[in-house]
C-alpha cells in the first residue's frame, strides 16, 4: 500500500490549494478526487477575490479574508513562475453597486460596522454617491444610487487557478488520483487508510477538502461538518470590447472580453439546474446597473452549488478523536486560495491550528455552545 505524508480528499480549489501548500513544504502528498460526477463549485464560480462584506460581526473572518487578498499578489506571481499559467489575477479594488437609496443606506451601515470592528487592521472604505460613481464608471445606469468601494477586492480566473494549482502541485512531486471517490476510511490517531478508485492509501495526516462531500467524510473521523448546498446561477455574455472600468460584485468583465453576470442564492438542495425566472431576475438587475448590457448577447448560463456552513463562515478543524485529520471548507475558495496554500497548509504540516482560526472551529455548532 502506498504511504504518504498526507492525503488530501477533494481536488477542487480548497483541496488543491492545501495540497499544493503541503507539497511546497516538502511533504509527500496524494490528492484524491471523485471526478466529474461530483458537485464541484470550483468549476462554476464567479472568480472574485472579494473582501468587502466578509465578516460583518465576525472580525476574524474579515482579517483572514484580508490576509488572503494581500497574499494573493505574490501568490499569483508564484503560480505563474511555477507553472507558466497566468491566473489573470487583478487587485485594483472593487465596488458593490446599490441600486436603491435604501440599499445604499443599508450598505453604509454595514461598511461602518466593518470599519468599527476592524481594530488596528483598519478597514478603509468609501461610499460613492451616483455622481461620484459615474465619474469612475460612466457606464452605470440612471437608477443606480451609489456604491461602496474598498481597495482590497480583486478577481482571478477560477479555471486557470484550478489548473495552475494542480500543475504546481504535480511539479512539487504531488500525486493526483482522479476518479478516486473515497468511500471507506479507516482512522486511528495519526494513521489514516482510505480506499479510493480500487486502491488503498495511507498517511499520518488527512485533509478533508471534499466540498459538500465533507459532511459524510467528516463523520468518519469524528468531525461534524454541517455544510449544505446553496445554488448560484451565473451567465456569461459574448465577448465585447473592454467596457467595465471597475470590478463589481454582480457583473465583471473577464480578460477575454466576456461579461460574467451573477449570481443567485437559492436553497434548493442538490439541484444545480438553471431556471428562466432567475435568469430574468439577474438580467434585469444587471441591465439596471449597466443599461448597455441590453444589447449584449448571453452565450451560456449555468448553475453550481456553494458549499455553505449554517453561518456562512469557513470550517477549519482538527479531529479530537483522530488527531492528524483536518477539515477545510468554505464558500469563498477563490478568495481564500492564497491563505489555504500558504497558511492553512503550514498549520496542517505543523500539526495544529492556531488561535487565529479558533473562530472557525466546528465547536461553534455544538448544542451547548449555541445555548
Ligand atoms: C455560483 C457560485 C459563485 C461563486 N463565486 C465565488 C467568488 O466569486 N469568489 C470566491 O472566492 N468563491 C466563489 N464561490 C465559491 C467557490 O467556488 C467555492 O468556495 C469553492 O469552489 C469550494 O471549493 P471546494 O474545493 O471546497 O469544493 P468543490 O469545488 O465542490 O470541490 C470538491 C471536490 O471534492 C471532490 N469530492 C467530493 N466527495 C468526494 C469523495 N468522497 N472522495 C473524493 N473526492 C470527493 C469532488 O470531486 C470535488 O472535485 C462561488 C460558488 C458558486 C457556486
């Protein structure tokens, strides 16, 4: 039976970022992935490295996200140097557009709260009214009330990111096993044997990064991982000349010229089908923001399932029953890719999660804690 220093289950953005981070530290790592039959958020997302709005009431989440966004600058360069793949990372700040005055007022309150809660890390933002925003983005529609702006936001191409994480992982000696659904798992402290794709793999460390699959796998190593699917629908338009001067949360133009328009939030279980009603809603909202979109053709529409904890925060934990088994799951796998590769992987390699991640422990779901 092949022995590794660590097994990582799940080859999406979270698993491949952690696996790359471990291999980068010299560990011998096997990355096992179920394949195309699984739900895979990493192949259907919007690609934002988004900081504003993260962690309202939870400053630890704001700090972790900010940290990742900062790490992303060098991380994108590192991936390019390692693999030759340019992940189209941009970090020039972003705006959250508010269509109504009511949205604008609510947004101002949220940003004030983030600022107050940020302590010495200082969360800086600006509220831009219609006229101020129009100077930055002449393409906005007359109904737009304004926007919040922060310099922290960015974006990347999530498919190039996934490709480059896999490629960097392999270059560092990692071994990737596609079509390897982990069903059976034998656990003892610092000793894990999994059966996948007809083979057995053993290691003293195990990282569960199987997205929605973590709920079932977690139970096998004594970890409660209560993630549920939340559907998001997105569509992409034909390529047009560069037109959007800023990055926004619901409409963004990719380097190739196509515009991504998103995204819904639907709690409909394991159903990733597209629906015309949501398409109409998204299109109508996008046209209110940017009337020029009325004349741009949609070329593709898809749905994908977010991996969502009940409170929307990541879950990072090491099993108490089976030390050496970790879980990493979140609903912002693009944004947090740099933190997962450069920080979370280090914690796993060192064998302990630090106090800065304590807020993301699954202990928050314990009944006693909730009471
Ligand atoms: C519509 C939408 C828009 C989004 N927009 C953004 C955004 O703009 N920015 C951002 O940061 N994030 C965004 N996200 C979230 C982001 O896509 C996810 O956080 C991220 O993809 C989660 O990655 P993951 O690796 O945890 O899960 P997944 O991508 O779901 O991957 C899990 C992997 O585990 C494998 N697996 C499952 N079970 C098993 C098993 N038993 N054995 C072996 N392998 C298994 C599957 O094959 C799969 O490849 C968005 C998500 C959606 C749906």
